[in-house]
C-alpha cells in the first residue's frame, strides 16, 4: 500500500509567518479532503508535494515506489496541454472510457480558445486520470463545473486507487468522496477522521468545549481577583489594628495585658499578610492558566455594506442580438432581453452554453457608468491579480482603509494578500469584490462569485448581496445561492434563452 509521508516540514513565504510549521503527516491511499480559510496554505501544500515549491525544511517521501508519479491539477486551466491532444487521439480502451465518462469531445479541442472553464477542467482531469498517477492533487476541481459535470467528475474520481488530496469548498463532493479531512491554519495541519460533515461536527463540539473552558478560566480569574481584594482589605484592617495597639497604651493596663494584645494584633496582621500572598499567588496561577489557554476566539467581522445609489433610468441594458458568439462559434440566438434597475437574475445553463459570453454582452450594453457597475469575471489571470493589487496599493489612505476593511469582512488578512509575490485565487477574488463593494454601485454582474471562496465567506457574501437593493445578474451552479438572491432565471440551453421564475423545475441534462 502506498503511503505519502510528510516529515517535519516547514514552509514560509518571504516576510510572512510560516504557512506550515514543523508539520508531520502520513496519508494512505484514498481521498483526503483539504480545507481551511483562504490563504491558509491549501494550494501551497499541493505545490510543495508536487515539487513546484521547495520546502524550507523537512522532506516528503512515498513508501514502496522507486519512481512515483505525482500530478497536480491547479485551479486554473488556461493553456491547451499537448497531453490533452494525446488523450483525444488515443485509441486504447481506457482513453475511450475516460472520454465517454467525462463526455470529452475531441473536436472541442479545435476551439480551445472559446471552450468554457468547465469544459477545460474536464479535459484537465481526464488527462490526469489517464496517466494513472500514484499521487493525485486536485485544487478546487468543481469551481467551473455544472451539475452534470460534477456528477461526471465524482464518478471518475471514485475509481482512483492512489493517494488523493482534494482541496475543495464543495461540501457535497467532500462528503461523497473523502475518507478523512486535513484542516490547515496558523501554520498547523491537523488530520481529522471522516469527511467534512463529520469533521465539522467534531470541530464544533471542540469549539463549544473550548468556549466553555475559556469561560470557566475567566470566571476563575475574576473569583481570584475578588478573593485577593477581600484579603487585602483584611490585611489593611489588621495592619491598622496593630498600629493602634502599638501606639495606644492604657495607663491602667498591666504590662502583660499590653504584650498579649500586641501579640494578637501581630499574629492577625501576619495571618492577613499570608492570606493576601496566597490569594495573590492564586490569581497569578489563574491568569497564567488563561494565558496558556491561548487567545480568545476572534470577534466576528463587521458587516459588509454595499453602497447604492438608485439609477435615474429604469432600463439598465437592452440586448437584441441575431446571434451570441464566442469567436466564430455561435452559442445562441437570436435573443432579446431587457435588464431593469430592480432585476434579480440567475443566469443558468450547462457548461459551454454561453453564460459568461452573455454576461459580458450585458456589461457592454449597460448604460451605467463603468464605476457604477461591479463586474466580477469567472477567473482572474496572474496579470489581473497583480494589476488589482497595484491599484489597491496606489489608493489614498482613507479609500484604501475602507477597501481593506471590506476585504477583512470577507475573511482574509488584507496586508498579507497585498504583500509577497502573489496571492491565492481566493484572496484575489475577495480583493476584487471589496474593490467593487467600496463604490456606490447600481448593478452587480457576477460570474460564479463563489469560486475559490471558503464557506464562511460565501455565507457573508450571500448576506450582503441579499441586502443589496440594486440590480443583480449572476451565473452560478450553486442553486441555494441563486434561490436566495434571484427572482428570475435566464436559462441558456440549446441555443435559446428562456426567462422564467426562479424555482421553476430545471430539466436534467440529457
């Protein structure tokens, strides 16, 4: 049986705290889900295992294999890999079975530039499985896949027999595929039994127990402080009594009675002093125990606020197209649509139907000024990310502070995202969202807004968009998100656009 060993491994980006600090893990065959907040190091871990980055310390090894094959499927699929063309042309039964299972059309590679991200992702995964690696590392494989694509992916990955690491925020995929969960954060890597839902229950129980323990420790500190205050009051009273006993002499008293009274006062003062010292030591122990317990859980981030100014015009965009095209390929048409200032639209359809192309057409037809539109594309290139970070760094102090506060509400450390050579796709996406949210927008056009976002960030974004009173058009394969935010669906399928209420039954892809 193959086992992946990570031993005393450490890695830190220049100028930042360690992403992984003295981590030791032993991962056997089967799928391990890798979870954690954006920026916790999930992608970094995969790149380190794949050899794309060098560890600062420690080592990685595989049992029982002289020349192991480790493959990493990154989040982005931009270039046409020659291996995809080999898979398309291969005549062996395994290649044919993979093409059929993932519904890969060889002729589709001829139009690679206009392939949807979901189509590209299926080709990437098909090549990875065809090469039969000993270790397969998947980084957010369902980001661009529709419901059909997710089912196809699930079926294909279930038959993988090597060591698999799956970075994902897709709870359904994690629960259906993984046997254990690796939680990253704060330089640590913790292996938990079971898939995500089981691991989450364990973490919630631990959090409740930790909160109860912290409460008990704080109560003990307050109790010790109260007891110390009482002991010091008694000590001060005893000291005053002793001083009075030493000063005041009754001429009628015998010397022996004076000596006895002074002795009693001295003993009472000494006892009060010992009690005060004991209570002071008890307080120090309680405070040390609370300090050793660790910092208090972070306060929930502040509210996300979407600035909004109602547009003067009722109609924000009008499209009357003979054809919707991606390059020379016709995706749909003819089609006509109107976008009003109070519209809440879910743009749906299978991968390759033209959703992103139509969303860009709506953006181009919009009559609002560019700064009044929040445009979130499905993917950002490295050049896009760096340009974004440069724009943010160049902002005046107050405007930059407002934007970074919004980014923090989405769950990242803004200073970390702006430093270093690059940021993670999730961090970049949150920075771009914050850049848009910092403006008084009238229309939000969002292409798969939850891609690369962790689960708490998705919940906060959904809450903010639900409160946004302006127009919204989003493409999303997350039906729960669409149901919470939209009232109308534009469904692209088979070259036609159908408008219907959200909640209408969607036919399953044939």
